[in-house]
């Protein structure tokens, strides 16, 4: 999809932040932001989640990873989607 003039104007008015957009039909909220900002936020979130795991491991609050169980769970979830 292409930007509408209304979206472009909102981005120009808020060049540093995300722009909230509402779908009038569904009332769902969306966020419009530059792609590089999206990737920065995604990287930041990933680092936060990884740090949580590192901290848990350092405290001994983790269990060994059972790769076979993980693969079986992935297959189960995938099979449930195909239906």
C-alpha cells in the first residue's frame, strides 16, 4: 500500500515519533513509523528479552533446552494451523 496524503501530513507533523492510525471500519489501532525506527525498536526489544534470559541463567533459574520437545511442539503448532 502507498501512503495517503493524510498519512504523509501526519508524518510531517510528527517527524520523530510514531503516528497512531485508526481503521474507521474496525476501530483497530496501527502505528506508522519509519522502517529504520521499527528495526531499532525490534532490536531493542530482542536485547531486553535476551537479557532476561541471561539474567535467569546467571541466577540458575533456567532449565536445559530440550530441542526434541521444541521441535515436536513446533510440528504440533504447524499442524494445527494447516486445519
